[in-house]
């Protein structure tokens, strides 16, 4: 009996395209960077290799003319479509674009919690700060990066040395809520919100049932906003009671 890759390879040849087993394939960063992340994720297409000026791109339906046209509009060089399976493609996309964190159920819960807080009549910025710290703790992150613009903000976590952008309900957050969150973070960290043009340092703590999470906070002014980096420095367990 033919193995699974052999069957797919035969089917691909019959359609005049190559079959690529992408699940555990190591794709060079310079190849991945030839197709923007948002395009790759939206269209479910994965750049595989770049040879002789031609970019080979794996997809589930390499005979889909509309899809091929959209890919052609997104890459400047000639490309050659190849076939791969849906499950392996989605896994490889996440792996290639360092995006496995975004598919984590904890991240989806964080997104839902963020959205819930934005919908309340009174925005609880301190609770959102708690959510950020808790997510970082649960995902084993070393630090949290919060970028505050005039009308938008971004959240990223550094995990095992790689910075991962965390999806947030960006279209729902208002400029005044961004300002409120930024000021609440500063006040809670012992930083003066009035000193906007100066880098400042502080300290933050979150009490949890399992113990406390502590973080050093550094704020840095940007041309069009401000950035705060929360570096987790301790995860203390609750102290056991002592007998007299």
C-alpha cells in the first residue's frame, strides 16, 4: 500500500503540480519574509523556497485561479504553486511565522476578557493590567511589551527569546481608554504620569491564588506615543503557615 505522502504526491502530479510535505520542513527566514505574514495567514499560503528568482509557494488548492491572482499581487517575483494538505499547512504556517502562541486557548481567553472590559460602562484598566501579567505568567513569558499610540495600542510577549504579537480587539478600544490604561500602569508602578517625555522605571505586583507575580516596569517616550516594558522578575509562592 502507498504511504500517505506517496498518495498525495501522485495526486499532485496528476494535476501538474508538486506535492510538498511542509509539516516539519525547515524554511529559511529569508524565504518566509518574502511573503507578508498577514497575506500568508489570510490566504493560507506558505513560501517554501526561493530558487533562480522563483518563489515556490505551498497551498491547499494550487489550481484556484482567484487564489493564484491574489498571491501574484502580494509577491514581487515570479512564483510557482505547490500542493500540501490543509492540516499540515496550517501547522507549518503557525510554525514558520512564530505564530503558535496566537492559537493558544489562553490567548483567545485574553482577547475575550479584553473585549469584555472594553464593553463595560466603566473601563477597569487595572483589571486589564492584571490580565496582561497573568497571561505572561501562564505562557512563561519573560517580559510584556505595551506600545501606546494616540489612537491604537499593541501588546507583545517575549517567550523563549522571541517576541510574539498578541491579538487584541483594536477596533473597539478608544483613545481615552488607551490613555487611562497607560496612566493606571504608571501610577500602579510608582511612575509619575505627568513626566511624559522622560524614561522612567517602576515596579509592579499582582497577587494571585498561587502566589504573586512581580515585574520591573520601564517606560520610554516614542515619537508618536509611549512604550512600557514589564519584565517579570519573580513568581513567589504563598508562604506556608508556621507552627509555634
